[in-house]
C-alpha cells in the first residue's frame, strides 16, 4: 500500500511539473501578442535567402506594433474549436479535451468542453489547469509581459524565407532577461502584413530541476484580415519520466460573428413573418 501511495504521489508531482511547464510555455505564446496561413507543416524546407536592403530591427519592431494594434482594435470577438492532446513519442494519446473557446474584446475568454477522453488525472492536472490559466491571463489576472517588443527582445535579422504561401523575414529572438515567460528562438514575420507566421524556441529560463527541456512551435493562420493561432506543439523532457508532447489545434474560427449579427427590429420581424405567410 505504501509503495502504491508513493507511486501515486510521485505521478501527481510529475504531472504538476508538466502542467506548470505547459502553462508557462502556452502563456508565453499567447501573450507574445503576435497575431498567419499554414498547411499544418512543422518543418520548413525552403532555403534561407538574403535580407532585402533597408530592413532594420527598429523598423521591424515598429511595423509589428502598428499592425498588431490595428488588428487588435478590429477584433471584437471570435469562437474556435480547440483540441488539446497529451501524447507520447509513439503517438499514443494519454488525454484529450475538445471544446469551443470564445473570445470577446477586450479581455473575456470562456471555454466549454464538448468531449473528453483518456486519463482523468492528466486532464485535471494538466489540460484543465492550462485552459484555466489562459482564461485568467486574458482577464488580466495573471499578466506576464512577454510581448515581442524592444523592451523584451533583440532581433538578429537572419534573412528571408518562404513559409507556405508567405514570404517572411526570419529573425533570431534574443531575450533581455532570464524569464520563463520569454523565449529564445526564431520568429518568422510576414513581409507584407507584418504578422508573425511562426515561432519556435524554448523558455529563456529553466523551468525546474525536473524539466530537462521544453521546446515549442506555434503556427498561425489567416482568417480574413486577422492572424490567429492554428497549431501549438510543446515538447517536454521530464527527468525520470521521459518525453511528452502537448498539441493544441485551433479550427473552425468564426471571427466578429457577434458584431456582424443584425439586430432585428419589430418591424423587420413583422415583414419577415408576412413574407413567410405569403409563401
């Protein structure tokens, strides 16, 4: 019995560490404020090409900030289907949660679960905590400054590269401080829309003794004039536990749907009933 209790306690401790890692990395990606169209590709095969003349770090930061602010002001609401999965390297799904995420500007997110399967303890201690953390972060309850900005990063411009249909500037992001909500890695920025198409890297600060490594990739998709997440992959290497992968797929977006709904007046409703009656 003692061994069983000790094993359960150890499993819960490891899951708490994994959950904390998933939360830190996901909040990092969400709060980067990088608002892209990819065909579910995780590898980039196009060659890196020379940077066009006249592009500077300060210009890139300024354009990112300007275009993100324009998109932020225009984004009133969206809904999307989310699929969260924790899998191992063999592809076995240990836990899955599917639902709809709703966002209403400026700071309200809600998540409604539509189906769940797999390990209940993994869902409770990892996935549910992850979703709750995102909802709270949106409401400003757990704000972390991880924006891709000159206050947080230097950008070492590497060149240009084709990512799917998008021509991108490629830069190495170098954080200004060791912070688990900042990252070290690369960013791909669309040359026309100045939107982040892809981020890949790892937290700038080691998350714990038990987490040997945590790497992530985030891809974006273009919905109308907005750039919203398409897929997140986080790879966590846990000491004495092995490697686990969290994937989040974002699908079936409806953007500014609430704003675009027309409010019917009583006269309009009466005319509609008259037309139906005449038919």
